[in-house]
C-alpha cells in the first residue's frame, strides 16, 4: 500500500490561490470585505508565507488589494483582470456562469470574425489547406462523438484562425478562446454531439480562408459565435426548465466544489 504523497508548499499555494479565487468570483468573499490572513493560515493549515504569496498572486489579478489601516481587501469585479485565464476559469465556475459566457461570447463575436476575414486576406495557400484539413478532422471527431478529440481540435482550429490573421494581438486572444471552449464543455453546456450546422460552418470558414474569400470567412465565423450563444441558452433551458439561471447556476457551482468560506475569514469594511 502506497503512502500518500505529502503536499508540497507549491501544491498548498496553488490550492489556496484557487480556493480564494473561486470564493471571490462567487461572492462568498464579498467586495470590500477584509480578508484575515492569520485566519486563513489556521483554516487552510498553511504557513504565513504561503498565505502572503497567495494574496500577492490574487492582488496581481486585481482581486485583492492591500489598504493601510484595513489590510487585505477584496476588490470589486471591475478591478479584476478579466482576461486572465484563471479569472475566466473561476468566473465560469461561479453562479454567474451564463453571464460570463455571454460576455465572453460577445467579445469573441467582435474579434474572431474579423480574424477570419484577415486570415482570408493574408494566409498562405498552405496555411489555408492546413485549416481545411483541421476542419475535416474536427468534423470526423464530432460525427463519431469523440468529445475529448473534438474539444482538442476545436481549440486548435480557432487558434489557427487567430494566428493566420497575421495580427499578433488577435493571436494572443487564443488563450481566452481556449478557456471558453474548455469551460463550456466542462460545465455541460455543449451538445452531446455537435450540430451538423456547427461542423459545416467550421468547414466553411476554412474553405473561405483557403480561397481568399474574406466576406464569406467573416460571415461563417460570425454564425459560429452566434450559434454558441443559441446552443448554451437551449441546453440551459432543457436542464433547468423551472429555475431562474442564477439559482440553478448556484446549485451547479456547489456541486463543482466551489469553496464556502466561513464568515470569520473576512469582514466588511463597514463593520470594521
């Protein structure tokens, strides 16, 4: 029988960052409340250095801030780095999951169709051919219901389109798209089998880019993003027909294991 491997300081640090990040995203640690580092040290059975480093990481993401006379204070959402992959992940695990997906999809709608248009204007024939091949493999994975392979190829496809745009800032957007696609799958907001239209649209994007048809590439990618919003809303309604989105998402978040920190872990600035 193997002895369980002891957690390293790095493991404890990562676990604490995730726990606090999820609690802030969920609102369990409310905006403007003061986080008691000494209580976190006891509660999580970690050293003061681990707690301080976790607070530093979350401060770098805009979720915590150090204030004179108060200490470490939870920041409102508008102060967070909403493009940070971990922040996206934590928000997708919160009770505001649908709201987060909608915001991310609106952002995708502003960027990915334009990236597809630029790719059609700038990508080489070989790059376009690679996209067509990738779309064909994506189609095959979707048809046979290989969800893991479909997700991997979907992430690769959208990254390839962004990279083919020739715009370095668009290319870096692929990290955000990866989190959206992965989070949607993880939280059960993806059809068991991709719809035929979705598969065809990816082929249409790739073919238009290969042929240099900028308008067609833009239109097909726009439709992909629109369809995602439609599918998410439809799947949500099917699974939760009698519940408001916020209440249902809260239940899903609790099932995911989002932390419920005790009231003693923080106090409101107004109560201090």
